[in-house]
C-alpha cells in the first residue's frame, strides 16, 4: 500500500500569511487616498471674514474690517449731527443732575431701559491732564458749571456713548452683540484721532478749548461725566 504524504501546510500558516498581508493592504489604501485628496481635496481652507489678505504675503493688503466698513458709511454724517443737535453742557448738566429721567426724555437717547446718552458742546479751560491710566482724561473747567467734566484722551476709550447718542446706529442693524460692540470701538478710535489731530492732548493743559462730544449719564456715579470728544478746537 503506497505511503500517504501529508502536506506540511497548516491552517494556522495560512492565517499568518493573511495577517502579514493586512498592513500592506492598509498602507496601499492610505497612499491611494492621499493621492486622491491631493488631486481633489474634500475641503477648502478659507480665512475668517474680514481677515482676507491678513497673512502678509507679497503684495497683500489687510482687508478692512466689517466694523470699519460700517463706520465709513455713517462717519461723514456725524459732524453735522453734532452741529445740529449738541446741547450746551453748562445748561443741561445741572438739569440732568436734578432730574435724570426728565432731562433724559428732553435731551437724551437710550436703548430700551439703558442709561441716557447725550450729545453736548462746551468751552472751558483744561485744568489738568491725567495719563496715569491707559484711559486718560483731560479735566475741563467750564464757566457757569460747578463741576469739572472729563474729556477722554485715550489710548483706551471707555463706554459706548458716541455710538448710542446720535441715533445713527441701532442694534437692529447687526446680527449679534459682538458686531455692535466692534462698531462702538471703531467709532471711539476714529473720534479721538479726529479730535486730537490738530493738537495732541498733552499740549492742551492750561488752554481754553471748545469741544463737541457724547457721554452716558449714570445717576449712581459720583465721578465727573466722561465725554468722548469728536471735535476739539482752541
């Protein structure tokens, strides 16, 4: 009876070979996907709105922000609004102190139940310049007024009075609170550049100035009213 020769291969050996092939197959798939994505990527990387061109590449220029574009559209109207509607601060501030609600209805503007904002003008002597804080001020003595008022000189400008006092800007014009706040910052920044373009704030100490600006009145505050100036002349 002839001898039966058994194969030396075993099921275990076949399984081992399959396991050895698996990493090769995975690597091939990864390489193939990489080639496909390189030819036709499944996504596109775009800069955030308002930041196109901000990378500083050759010939690129930073794109104007959305807030700056909005302010461009209202800035030319700002001067005429103040010329027409700014109230003499020596007249209305005592009225505001005496009856904030009545004076607010008469002279001011506000959003919902927020504090009233006022557009004012005045002439007085700059008593001193405060630059100890980044939110610097010029304290002005005004004839006929028993208190000094503070003109903001920056570089940090507090509050949203300039945005809220004129009626040129409303929250309904924006998609969210952040955009609304950015417009206020942009207006404050431009206001200071304009107000002190002819004479730096530090040079005004002891001089008599005429100013136009806006402030928010807080009936609970004992501090001088804080005015964001839009125009200053000697």
